[in-house]
C-alpha cells in the first residue's frame, strides 16, 4: 500500500531499531486504522474526547468514555425530539415546526478566478427556514448594503416568517444550532415575546437547540442544493439580485420560496431590552442569574409574556423553570407593539470594498 509505505518511511526517519515493513503494515491493520478523506464540520467535543481516550490510562479512560456516551446520548435525544415534533406537525395542522440556519455568505461578483479570494467582496446573506412537516423551504435574502447578519437580522427574518403564518397555526417550534451571535441570545428572545403580542392567533412558541457539533438539519441540505447550483451555474452573478434568481431556479420539485428583505424589514429588537424587557435575567425559582449556555429549550406563552420558560435538556419529562425578562416598573404593552427599524436607509459600503466588488481594482 503506497500510503502505508509513506508512513513507514516517516516512521524510520524518527525511530531507531525499526520493525520491518511487513510487521508495521500488519499492526496498522490490526489496530483497525484506515485512510479516508477528512470529514467537514466534525464535532470538536467528539474529536477531543477520542484523542484523550486513545492516550488515557484505564481509570481516566472509563471516565472519558462515560462522558463521551453521555454526549452522544444527548445528541441523539435532540435529533429524536426533532423527529417527534416533525411527526406531530404532520398530524396536527395547528402545530408548525421549522429548522433555520444562515447559509455561508454568497459573494458578488461570483467568479471562479483565484484572485477573488484576496479581494473584498460584497456579501449576500440567506437565512433558510425549512418547514419540517411540508418539506418547504423559505429563503430570506439580503445583502450587506441592506443590513448586517447579527441577532437582530435573524430575529427580523423569523418575525416576518411567523407573521406570515396561517391563522390556523397556534403553536410554533423552531430548531437551530447554538450560535450565540445569531440564534441563542436576548434579541431573539425579545422578538418571540414581541411577536406573541402582534400575532393574535398564536399561543405558544418553542425554540429548541441541537447539541453543539451535532446540528445537521434539513436547511443544511437546502444549502447544499444551492451550493451545488452555484458551482454548476453559467449565469453571470454580478448583482446581489442574481443570487435571488439562482436560488429560485435551482430546484424544479418543491422549489424554494424566496423573500427579499429590504432595509425597512429589519427591526431593532435590541431596543426592547432597553424599554420593556431586561438583559439581567433572574431565575424566578432560585434567584440565580439565567445563563444562555445552560439553555436548550425555551418556551414563550401568550398568557405570560415577559416570563419565558426554559430547560437545560430536551426531555419532555423534565420540568420547565421560569426566568423573568420583565423590567421593573414597566408594563407589557397590550396590543401590537411598535418596534423601531434598525436602518433609516441603505447601509454604506466600504469604499475599497465597493471598488473591488465592482472589479475596478486590477491585480498586480
């Protein structure tokens, strides 16, 4: 085997009194080792534990294996929870279950020449919300001249998605990864508490987080379809709207629904934390400060706006705890809440980025 031969050569360079190539190859296969292409987006926790177990003594190894099994069990429970909710949504039209994620940034202009790797490109963003019951995906598209890609922007897209739901939907459940800058934060929580006042027919919103490192969702498959179309397209991508056209046409069966976000669609839910809700959140039961790192399941109910329920697991048998988001002396407004817009107009683009995105900078 050529690869084992190369490894054996390195082995001889760094060791004295080496065994023969035959013995080296036999031991290699006895250990169950093999060569394969490295996987993308592997779990950091799993990789770390695997290395620690390989070099640990017997006592440490037993502890590490127990922790590894617990991590795998939690990841499987999260996927099973999603499968159960998906089944419920298919049977009950009053329940809607979605997975959402932000796709890797799409560059404009899109050319395959290597020089673009070193240029400042204009980025287009796509937040995909996938309906698990109907297998339909909605893509919310905007570029950086419209807005950024932080928690307020993610919350604004979800707000629009919820407001567009049928009045028959009474309960909504979202699944996402644990990215704190986009999904797992106070701004998204403030949005959920706000939309319950604006969407009169909605009674409850659940937000569940998959285990970090094990966050493969249906919207990741949607993104793979778009990436494949991106690589194969002969369409000239010279304007952010060209990405809208490509995404609309990259599926013939059950095509993507595309909604273009404008400046006025992005709302400042962070402002809610300065007026109605509060950033320093306290667990009502024990008085301890609420920490987002402990959160795996958040529930927002219309009967108790401003006091979300939460769990540090996705087990249905575990009880919810309460956390107080209400600012002292402030009343939760009844009726529709006016949320300020983030931007009054287009967002200025860096002058150098504008030149390079337009292709006016020539390579040296």
